[in-house]
C-alpha cells in the first residue's frame, strides 16, 4: 500500500476509535461523561470519573474521589440528586463483590444552594452513619482519620475535544498537538472526596490490593450508572448496550467479554491482543495497590493522562498516541486535592 494510502487507512481507524472515546458535545464528553441515553436524561446521577490514589500527606491513607454531573452550572444544575444515592464500592478479595461501601445521600438544596450530605458505611456486618454535614465544606466523620467533603470543584478531566472535532468533521490529521487545548479547562463538576486509613479498605492488614468503582441509584433503587476505569463503557460498549452495561454489576461483566473483544478487533487490533486486553479491562473495576504511589493503571491520580494511556492501549497499531494535552488544573497538595470551582458566567 502506498504511504499516503496507509496514512489515510490509519486515520480512518483513528476516527472510528477516537469517535467512540469522546463524541461531539451532543454526545459523550469524556471518560464517562454522558456515556449512555439514561445518564444523559438523568444528569445528577451521571458519573464522570473515579480516582483513587495514595495520600500525598499520609502514606497510610488512601484518597477516593468520584465526580458527577458533567458541565455543572453550565449544562446541568450544580446540585446532587436529592432522591438518588451515590455509592463508592470496594472489593478487597478479588471477587468483584463489594466488601465496603460508602453511600452518599443528599437533601434538597436550601435557598443558598447547599445540601445536607449523609454518608453511611455499609459492610456485610454493619451499617453505620459515618458523616453528616453541608456540601461545600468539611463533612464531620464519626471514624477517626476519615476526611469527607462534597461539592462543586474544577473538573480535573482533560482532553482536546476541539481537535477531535476538527479531525472528525474535517479529516484534519494534524488536528492534535498544534498545540493541544483542554476542552474542560474552566469547567466544573460535583465531587465526593474521601481520605481514609487504607486499613479500613483492606480485607486484613498487609492485604493491599483492592478494587474500587462507583455507582448511582435512582429513587426506585435502579442502578443508573457505574464506573471503574475510564472510558470502558464510552469506548468499548456499543450504543445499544450502554444502558445495559451501566445497569450490570461488575461481578457479571464476563457477559460483555466477547463484546469488548469484538470492539477491539474492529479497531484493527489482533484477536489475541484484543482477548488479552479484554481480560485486563473487565470487570470494570479500578484496581489499586494501597501501598503504591504509582498511577494509572494502578488506581488513577488526578493528573494521570488517561487519554494518552488508553490511546496506547486501545490503538496499539496506530500512530496517534497523544492529544498533546496535559493537566492544567492547580491541584491542592492535601485534602480535598481538587482545584476550586471556576466562575460560572
């Protein structure tokens, strides 16, 4: 094949794959933003991203952050659902079944826009209220060493969406890296932030490997959204199955293995490679070694460039490996780590 044809062939594959990763503004926005028909219609229960990393101020602590409500204050009201529930689940024995759950529930907003947050700790042995307070500030905790907050923050996700649109709409193969511009700069999200002693998440002292995912439930108890690793549903699950995937428990993700393999093969990856990657990515749980400070695929730090990492993983046979966009948020060194919210005009 001539060089020009080969380049066009690679670009065609790139369009297909990048298009599945991040659609134009009417569709999905990023790692998990607006990833299915139901989440688009239920924005307050739409999970954006899940982060878990070793505390930078206490090596014995783990930080978990879940962001929800894409484009809060611009596209969607900057409030948590007052009828739904937000769960942060931890499996600490490798079976993809939650052993520890932190459940957030919120009241209707008061005249100042603040909501009362109540946080429960759920395990097979007990149900305990561990925190209560107002959004936008510290939530008091009944467990020593646990810090909790929930409220509006700068969205830490970063991706050059406009360059993708240029590539998609105009076939501009030079769209990326000219230089890259973060579409999410200046946008906000709602977030639940927890820093907890790592031992609280472990099956036993020294058992440092855990898996984390978030899910949201509506008033009737239906699971609306769930997320572990970034872009699994967005990139690898066909449109007709996206709501089904979000309603499925991670322990049952083997039912999607062949679907993920087929999608990876359709991206131009070899069958054996696609099978191996599907085995890594499913179940959709963000795996983390609480003793390690390394980042994605070991958990996910706020500044980890997951788009570049997943370009390399999903597009192993292509030349597009980066969008040339890095983190531009000013994260805090300590709790709550996220940057302050941007002004909403």
